[in-house]
């Protein structure tokens, strides 16, 4: 059996880029997005357009490192891939 991949994304106020990123990851085993208290509607976008994505809403912008650690705590995969919200597969 192949290892299960969890894609971890830390996002802050990049809704248009995040949409493109998540669209490119539709075939991923699991995607976990930590939203760092965005004010641009990013969490709503994820809930509305990507219901299969695990969304973790941080009440404050905790930064990249802490955001990755938060995502990892919610991920269930065997292998983690850190992915920026401005990247696409």
C-alpha cells in the first residue's frame, strides 16, 4: 500500500491564489489549510468551494512555522508536503 500524502498549506489573505492552488490539488489524498486570520474571505472560500479540504482557522496570524505545526496536528497522512498557496501542481 502506498503512503497517504497530506498537503499542508498555510494561508493569509491570498484568496484568489488559494483558489487556484486548491483547484490544482483536487486529486490529493488530503489537503489541510491553516488560515492565519485572513480578512479576505479565504475561510469562506475554502468551506464553499472545497468542502473536502480540512480547514483550520487560527484566531491570529501565528506565522508560517506555527501554522505548519498546526496543520500537521490535523493531518492524517503518512507523509507531509508543505505547499505554498501561490503554487500549483
